């Protein structure tokens, strides 16, 4: 009792520990997953930002490179322009990025100019409807932006400044109302028309190969109306977005002139040197004088020796306001979905391992219990076998003693003692035989010799063997074997042994019933041999276990009916070796029926 409590509390304790571990694992994995999810989103955003930065830098370089003062345009001296164009072509990885240059003078009546690559000069051209649309867009102060999306053109205002100035843009937070910007009059607009094919087929493809070489993320580029510019549209939430074609002040910081940066010292280091041209003001102007803008740009002209100062405010470019938007989405639908599936997988693996652990513990406990039970049964077996041996040995001993002492002198007496010794010796040897058979079968040493025979022959043989016991106990035996039964292929000796075991049990557990029947029938390709008695019967709980080796019902042990618990397990082994089975039905106090079912020959 004490032991079973220890086992139960051990099992409960282990189960509790497993549940606790499961709970901890769930909590821990969820926590890790949440922080991984956050990191993954951050990484995706950073990568999208870097992608956009590279893209925008290419566009911005094309834009700022062509800031040429009004004098050039007024004097039609194209050498400065050509010098800049050559410089840009030399530096850029995409010389085909710019397809055309147009120039509109601020006076509406002058004809537009187009850059002629052959003569390396601007020549007048017709004001075609697309050009007119660009011109209108450029001249409209209200809607002006540095990018005209429809024609994919960059529009660079040329200010009519008197002298070249060096500008520095410093980011500041708005604190007070800024004075209006003294914007110089515009001399005209340079239109830098970009080639969409080069952007899509070269620039974007290169950047995708650089930032998204594997298929982990899907990339798409959309315009403001969510129209697809590049690649398949992404359904659902995008994991990260970044502005493209962005020429807002916010982004200028990224491509400041590094050489000039070095020359700026101390606190001025925060300053980002854009260019040495007053044209930078276009940006302030495009952003408008919006007092609510979060970025204020102070433009200092020529830090030393002159210190004239321009101040302007500009709006940060809110995401989605840029002409194009880069959208990134994880290939499994979204990063959240991916992380959720990762969590599910990790939890499944974790719980799987815990389940395995639980199963292993359960298996260990069960096999330990089995081992304990077997050990107990074997001890019981040894004591019951010794007990079984004791009676015949005592009979043999005393019969032998009487013979030696000359107690039995008459021939009749001597022959009775002889029969007694023979009978007890036979009992002993059959017991030893049974034990050896069991041991041999368990060690897989038992060999069966199959031959075709009739059920009658085997049953007759078994009954002959049991005859002395039947006579001794005065049993009424009914044999009911139809002659029409088909032949069977069996090991005759083994099957006879099995039937004997059943018959002997019927006699042993007859409880004075004095009746047994051996019958046989066939059907469904099977032959069934049954041994039925009107004995003590077997309880339901015992019935499921009597075929286990060494198992004996408590009642028979208490009633001191001799036995070793091996007989039925041998019957089971024999039946199974013949491709059949054995089963029993019984009612306590009424009797039992044991049936060996064998396949027909
Ligand atoms: P043994 O007879 O040596 O105990 P068995 O393996 O032949 O071993 O039988 C196992 C147990 O099954 C018996 O101890 C007994 O409790 C029960 N049993 C077997 N045959 C009968 C029967 N005909 N009637 C009642 N109980 C039986």
C-alpha cells in the first residue's frame, strides 16, 4: 500500500512537472517570438529604408547635378551644362537614366528648348501637348513639386540669382514663426526626363537583387493611387514601406556633400552641405511656407565671409506622400503570419518533446510495474512448484522406504507400491516437462512438426493420456466430435498436450461437478475444439488474465488447489504457433468452456 502511494505521488509529481514545463515553455517561446517579431519588423523597415535611400540617391544625384545658374541659360553657353552632364555620366552607374532634357524659360511666349545630344546644345522645339502639360505643372506655384509623376520628369527651377552662393541646410525644430522666404525670381525650369525602362529594368532590378536576393520578401512599387508600377501587387498588409522618388528636404541629409562636410567644424558639423547653388531654395519653396511643417530649413549663404541668411520651413515627407512607395511583404503573407507559424512550429516541437518525455516516463513506470509483478509471480511459481513436487516425492519416498524395510512382502503389495511410485514419478516428470516446455517456448527453442491429421485422433490421444486421472476422479466424460470434420495440419503431440491441459484443468477445478465434455465443430475456415466443465468457474477479472504465465486466480490459491499457472499459457503458445487462438467463457459457480480455434487444413 505504502509503495503504491509512493508510485502514485511520483506519477502525479512528474505529471505536474511536465505541465509546469509546458506552461513555462509556452510563455517563454511566446515572449521570444514577440521580441523576434518586433526585431524582424524593424529589420524589414531598415532594409526597405536602405533600398529607398539607394534609389532616391540615384534620382537625387541626377537632379542636383544639373543645378546651373541662370547666366548659363541667359548666355546660351552650354559648356557648363555639358561639363555637368559629362561628370554625371561618368559617375552614375545608369547613364541611360536620363532620356531627355528640356528647358522652359519663365516667359510663357518663348519656345521650349530640348537638349540635342549630337550638337551638345539646347535647341528650340515644338510645344507638344505632353511638354505643355509639364510646363503648366512647372509654372503653377501651387502644385509645384520637383517630380512630375505622369511624365516621370524632375523639374529643377533655375533662380535668377545675382551671384553664386554656398548654401548649407540645417535641420531645426519649429519654435517660432519664421519670416517669409525671400525667394529670388525664377529664370526658368530645367526638365530632366527619366527613362522608366532603365528605372524598372536596371535600377530597381539591381536594388532588388542587392537587398532581396532570396524569395523571403516580395517587393512591389506603387504610385499614389496604389497603381502598380513594378512587380505583382501585394495583397494584405505590407510589412514595410518606404518613399521612392523622394526629393523632400528630409531626404537631403542622406546625400550631403561629404567632402564639404569635413570642412565644416564644431557645431556646424550637424549642417548638411547640399551644394554650392542657390537653387537649393527650390526645395524650400516646394515644401511651401507651411508653419505647421515639422522641418525648418535655414539656409545660410556663404558661411564666411558673407553671412546673408535664408530661412525657410519645409514639410517632412510623410510616408505615402512621395510619388512612389516601395512595399515589402514577407513571402508567407506577412511577417506576423510568418512569426505566428514559427511560434506554432516551435511550440509543436517543444510539446512534442515533452509528450515524448511523458510517454517515456509512462513506459518506464509501466515496465517497472510489470517487472515487479513478474518477479512476484516467479517467486510464487517457485514456491508452488516446490509445493507440487513435495507430495509425489513424499509418496515415492515412503513407498520406497516401505519396500526397503520389507514392510511389503506380498507380490500384490509390492506391485501396488510399484504402481504408486510409477504414477507419482509420471506426475513429477510431466510437471518437469511442462516447465521445460514453457522455458523452451519462451526462449524460442520449441520446434513444431506439422502433419495432417483428424481432430478425432488428437482428441483420442489426449483422452487416453488423461484416462487414469479421469478414472481416479470418477469423471463423466462426453466426447462429441463429428466425423465430418475436415482434416487439420498440426503438431499432434503439441495439440494433444494443449487439450490435456484443458481436460486436466476441468478435472482439477471441477469442484465435485464430475462432468466434462470435449466437442469440436467447424465453420468459416476454422476448426474449434472445446473443453467444457461444470466446475468452479472463473471471475470476469481473472478471465482476462488466466492466459498470462504464472497467473492463478486467488480462489484456487486460497483453496490450495495445486498448480503452477503455466498450463493455459502453454495452450495459448501452442494455439498461436498453429495460426489459431484460445479463448474462454465462464460463469462463477456454473462452469467454464475453453476453446482452441485452428485454421482448417
Ligand atoms: P494452473 O492450473 O496450474 O494453476 P493454468 O495456467 O492451467 O495453471 O490455469 C491458470 C488459472 O486459470 C488457474 O489457476 C485457475 O485459476 C484458472 N482456471 C483454468 N482452468 C480452469 C477451469 N476449468 N475452471 C476454473 N478455473 C480455471
